[in-house]
């Protein structure tokens, strides 16, 4: 076995161990909510929110295992984030109005946020805190993490390029 073959075998074995030892990373997707709040000042002020879900595919049912975070802001409330979640339901099928229900705790108080396919939405504590008629969701970002196999192929490719460069013979040009 040549020295180069041993190096390639070692490199491939190392990549195989790295792939086997590294679990796949979750992909987080953020959805932005925007709605016109009817009871948030004169003329209806905007209310916004960001819902971050883990390993979520558009149209699938949302459940507690998907929810990473939810933040909400309007003129009635400064920006706040739920500390924990007790309910997550509905589905986001794309941009526009969607059925989404979230319930959780924020500073020890229970809150419920709901949006509906007709555009109506509400934030409730003990009574409706914010209400609107024109709420919609949009995909605002995704943080995809490459799978371990992709990393292994990249490392293997760089290693093979290095070996090829090292083995290349330099041609001497006579002047």
C-alpha cells in the first residue's frame, strides 16, 4: 500500500467516524406575524410577532415539540416572549392568514394568542388584551445547518484536493 493510499484511507475512516458520531442538527424556521391592532391606539397600530419552530414543514400541524419561541409586540405591550408553552396548535400553510393557537406563561401570567384564516386574531390574558381583523403570517427566515454527511464530503473533497496538489509533478521549463 502506498503512502498516498494510506493517507486517503485514514482520511476516509476519520470522516466516517465523524459522520457516525455527530447527530443531525435541527432546522429552525421563523414566521413573522403582522396585524392591524384595533384597540392599540388611534387608527389601529401595528402588532407584530415572531414564532420560531423547529423541524417544521409548511402545512404540518404545530405541536409543543415544534415551538422554540414566540415574541409579541404592540403599542399596548412592550415586546415580550413567552417563558413556557402549554398549548401549540394549528398550521402555517404559507404567507397570509393561518390558524395558529399558542398558550403559555409570561412573567407568571397566562396568555393565549390566536390567529384565524379569516385574518382575525387576538391576544388574551384574563380578557382580550389586543384584537385585530387583518393579521397575516410570512416566512421570515430559516437557519439550516448542514448535515454531518455534507461536512464529511467537504472535508474529504478538500483532503483529496490537497493530496492531488502534493503529488503533482512540477514541470521544469528550460530557458
